[in-house]
């Protein structure tokens, strides 16, 4: 029997605002605990929240870019639960009136385009951090340290519909979302810093079943690699349970990075009652047409639009996807260079292969200022026109990275230009044949491998600037 | 001189004429406090040294002719659910008995900048939940008119200190009548402004959508002066409103409505009598007085006891012993939180947290909290309609004069009934004032309440000031004479 996995993703994106969601405390990046605090983000008696306008602009921009309907008259709700790193023991979040609903994101899976439907995008505040000593979990810790620097940092939660079919698709979705928040400039989007954190809801059903299987939530996946592995593991685990007629329990499971397995965290999750109610400390979140229009004007080019632009030059979907997720200067360099060379494949390969490879080797992250698309296109054109060998192209590139050189001039002055004039080469070929009569005789007698020797002689007497294949063709013709 | 019969403006005039010094006034109120505290227990803390120091600084300002405001050098007491930097804010709860606030509430900042001398923190029902101050973890406050009677609540301490002259005025907070009811019980003026006119930043929240800070004073004029000093939009409180006050008639052309439902069963004859007496005075002056009906006021109590507990159940979640306040030990952090809350909260607070948690629970939300929200908006609409016809509404402030200790502790519903007349103004966010008008057979004060449309606070105060003169109550607690 065929098993169909269904995955829904819940992603938290930490916004890059200067201050926290409901107070003026700075959002800080530090190991020093509890240095950016005030009565509000510490939940002191009598303190009140005031919404951060910048954060609301950011989430609105994201919701618009993800094709959501915008809730014009939304509100904040209190989500009630007790946890030591949640200062008020309720989280200010959104419930039935989130900023964005019913959106979608286009992703690329191999060479095809898929649409990931988004259920909702809402605004909330982050919690503090707990450091459990003696064990990683609160119930078995010997002591717990609390750091409230993160408390109140603005978070956007993006929830997809349960429509993702594979771990690869989930990874591609996260990559797309990550690129989107980076391009919009609303988050640093760094997974390793926790700017982007995701949980996966996974169920498995038999092909043809009308209903989804029992949902299991997986937490603690800290990289795309662990996301892929955890989903694959969980699909296998659930499939095996179904195959052996065992029950799948609705629960939250923890991905163990070292053992590469999921294990049960808590199973009462399904019955949690957060007692949501609208936060009486905050007025309704009214997003006017004017506000939304102004945000729309500020939306930069989106990853999907970048992809379209690149694929219009003739690249494949996966190549276009790759460029849309590369840094801006690579994407721009490709487009500008391709415009001059008019050769998308060579330009793409030369930039993503040779150029990025060389930069990595010398540990450079960006290009020197003299490195323009014009100069790069000169190198590519020289190669394409057979004026220089690919090896010479690489050599010019190495120099262009180091020094303010002009590729054409460099090729000339360093004698890298190949002789492509047939008459000119023909003369040299004749000369070489005349002065190597014995060798010519031996070739004619059947010693083919001596052809290489003659080609070498031709190149040598030309000073190394002859295209070897042309030389060989002419030589064979003469013989 | 007899300070307690002097108004803030009179004292300010004496200060300016250098006939009186703030430190002298402070000394007198402190003497009153020292004499009365053993009888009425209205203060949780007196700021003796700080008060002397602050009043001396005020002395210097008047010597130099550099007074900060009309409130400069005026001694004012603060309800102990309003944060004053570097002082305890206990909310009369064990759970906050050791809590020292690192910041000033916005109202405190404003009063500080006005040169006010803070006399101390006053007693209240724990977290402002109650109508008699009997729910204080640190013992009840007694009514200065008769210590066998309650001072009302929850701002019982703040009303009692003004009544007995151990402060010239005080700040209270009013969620369902907590300023007006104790003001009425203690024979002083209590004013609850329009929701949002006074910042709540720094007021420990009970029910955020109902809470409002206001003054308790000897006169309407004093209430006006304090209100003008503490009101105004606050960027730290997202529910505070821009100052867009609305004017309505303030003289004999004003039309007054008597709320029929608050002159029926459940209201004592003595309380009704005060309203009728006042209506006569108004009519003699030329005001038109008509009977109006607000049928939903009968539901106000039920609506209030769903909305207020629901909000408090979340507002009080932060008291968990993790970051501040008292902490009980436990095997796990959850046990610690449970033990802390079990030990730290009193019975009434626990009762309301339970009630509110229940009302918000999945499966019950729609039937209780959701329904209460709908009914609340209907009450607001009812008031809007009534105010198309009349400018002010008059009613008793309380159904009875101050009751005796223990009289209502056994029957919570009866206790809740004492806020019957005051709760509607909180549900609709309206300004309301309690003005003392007479004494009961047992010589306990009685008052009337005036309400007006949202944002008409200034008109309400001006109209009340005139009415106060007509009523000419002018009586003080006998305790003052006994003390001298």
C-alpha cells in the first residue's frame, strides 16, 4: 500500500527591528544575560505594552509579499500559559484576526514550480531564554537560569496549510521564505542565530484516504539538514507504525540532533487551552488603505520575480532558483554580464563555478570595486571567441580579482591571445612541415602519435598564441 | 489652622503669600496620620523622612517664588497599587509584600513634577478586589466616621486618609466603583475620569479595560486641580486617549436624568432620599430633571463579574515568584509557581482568578465572556442614547451607607451589590463623581453620583462644583475633633 505523507510548517521569524515589540528596549545580540530589560518586557506589575510600528510595517510587507489577504481591523490576543521564561505568563499574540490570511509562496522543486499555500501570518512577542542545568528539560533540571534579553523581541509566525509532500519540498519552502524575509529587509534570516525557527506537523495516510493521519509535531530542528532528516525519519517511523497496525499518538516530538531520531516530548499538547482573549491593554490594529499602499510601494523585487528575470535570459528553473537565493551582487553580476555576453549558460557557469570558487579560495566575500560586469564579460567573450584558452581565462580572472586590470589588455600584454588567422597559421604549418620532413614521413607511414609533436612545434614557433585545434586541423589538411 | 477644612487653592494662596509653609502643612498631616493610624489603619506605609525632605524643598521654592504648580507642596497619599519608585507596591497582597518598584507610574511622574509631597501608600482590598478593604492581607482599614464600619473599597485607605486629614487628597483606582464607593462611605469626593484620560502606566492592573486612576478629595475643586494635573495622553499607555474634551451645559440649562432602575428595590430609602433631596435643589436652581430608564443597568453586575475576573485571571498570572515578589519552594519550577500562588493570594483574589479562568475556557468562552462583551457594548449604546436626551445622570453612589465589619463577608453577592450603582460607568468608560450630601440615621455619610458622556470630564466637574455648593454638606468626621 502507498503511504502519503502530509506536512505543515510553522515558522517563526525574528524581525530585525531596533527595539522590542512592545517597549523601547533595544534588540541585542549578546551572550551577556539580562542587559536589555524594562518593566514591560520583564512583566513588572503595572507596566503596559505599546506596539512597535516598524514591526507592524514589516509583517504587513511580508503578508503582502506572500499574497495574503490583509486583515484591516485586526487585534492582539493574550495566549495564556505558565512558563518561567514567559514574564507575564501570557504571550501577546494574535488569534482569529491575524495580519495576513490565505497567502501563497511559489517554490522551485528540481525543475518544476510548486505553490505552498499559507494559512496565516501573525505578529507576536518572543519569550525569554531558559537554560536548564543538569538536563536539557525543565522537568528534570536541577536549576534553571533565565535570560530575558529576547523577551519581547518581535516575532512573525507563518503557518502553511498541510500540503507539503516531502522533506525536500519543506526545505525548499524554508529556503524560499528565508530569502523572502532577507530580500524584504525585515529579518537577518540566519538560521544559526535563531532568526528563523521552524516546527513541522507531520502525518501519514494511506493513498486514497479522505482524511489526514494523526498529526505529530516535531520541534528542535536547527538547520535545513536536520529539518530534512527529521521529516524523513518521522515519515518512516509513522509508516512503520501503520504497517504494523500500531497506533500513532498525537504528540510533540523532539528531534535529537546526535542520535538522529525523534522522541516524545509531551502528549497532552492536544488538550492545551490557551484561553485566548483580546488584549485589553492594546487598541485594535487598524491597517488603513493608505498604510497598506505605502507599504506596497516599499516592497523590493521578490525572489520569485528575480527568478523570472533570470529564467527569461535562458537559464533553467533550478539555475534561476539558485541565483535568486544568491547574494545580490552575484544576481546583479549575472544579469549585467549576461546582457553583454548574451550567453547565459557560460556566464552562469563562469560566475557560480569559477568566480565564486576563486573568491572562496582567497577568502573574499565580495568583489573589489574595479571588478565590473564589463570586465568580466571581456574574459567570457575572449573565451567564447576562441581568442584565449579557458585556462588563460581563469588566469585573467585570478588577476582581475587581485588587481585593477583590463582583461583585453592583460591578454595582449601577456601573450595570451591565440592566433586565429588561418593564413598566418597556414604559413607556420608549412614552415614546420618543411623543416620536419623526416617526422612527416613517419606520420605518413602510420605513426599517428607524432601529430601531437608537430602541433607542439607549430604552437612553439608561433610563440604559444595559436589555438591548438585550429593548428591541428590545418596540419592534417596539409598532410 | 484647621487644614482639613481648607482647599488646595486656599493653601496654595497661603503658600504664595508666605503665610504658610509646605513643611508646616506636612507636619500637620503627619500628626493627623500618627494620631489616627492606630484607630483606622489607612496607611500601609508613611514616608516620614522623605515627606519632610520634599516639603522643605517646596518651602525653598516658595521662598524663591518658583512654585512648580498649584499642587506644589500639597501632601497627597497614594493607593498602594500605584508604583512609586524605590517604594514597596504591595497591592495589599502577601505575594508582593517585599516588592519594591524600580519605576514611577505616569501619574506619579506628573505629580512629582508638580511638586507634590507624597505622604505614603494607602491600604486597599488585595489587588483592588473588594468593597470594604476587608480583603487586605495587612488588615482592614476602619471608617473614620465610626470604626465599627467599613470605609468601603477597594480604595478604602485613600478615602479614609482624606476624611481624617492625614493627607489633603489621595489617588485611588476605580474598576467598578473603587474610588466612588469608599469616597461615599467616608464622606469625601471621589472622581473616576473617562476611561483613557488618565494613564494607567504603573497602576497594577486588575481589569485593564475598566481600571482608571482618579482623585479622592475634600472638594470638587480639589478633584479638578488634581485631575488636571494627572490627565493627558501617555505614549506609555496604548489605551490612553488624546485630550479631546467635549463641553456640555454646566449651569441651570443642563438637563439631568434620574436613573429609574437605580431608585428601585435594592436601594435603601436613605440613599434614595439623598437623590430626591438633590433633585429638588437642582430644580429650584432651574435645572430640568427627568426620569430615564436604563434597563440594562440591572445586568451590569453580572457583566462586570465576568469581564473583570476574566481580565484579572491573565493580569495576575505574572505573580509567580519567578522574578520578584514572594516565593515558596517546590520540587519543580511548576510546583514552586503553584505553591507561591497558593500561599501568596488571598481567598477573594483566588475566587476571581478561578471565575475568570473558567469564563475564558474553551467551550465556555462564548457562553460567558463572549456574551458579557456583547452585553457590555449594549450598555454603552444605551448610555449613548440616554445622553442624547440628558446631559447628566444622577443616582445614589451606593445602595446603603457604610456597613459594619463582617456584615457582608459571609455573603459575597451582597457585598458585590454595593457596587450596583457605580459599575455601569466603568463598563461604558464614562466619567462619574461621588459627592457627599448628608448623613444617615447612624451618622454615616451618604452621597449622590453624577455621570456624564465620555470626555465631558471638565463639564462634569464644573457642574458638580456648583451642585456641591447647593448641597452644602460641609461636615467632617468626628474623629478629627477627638484627635485634637
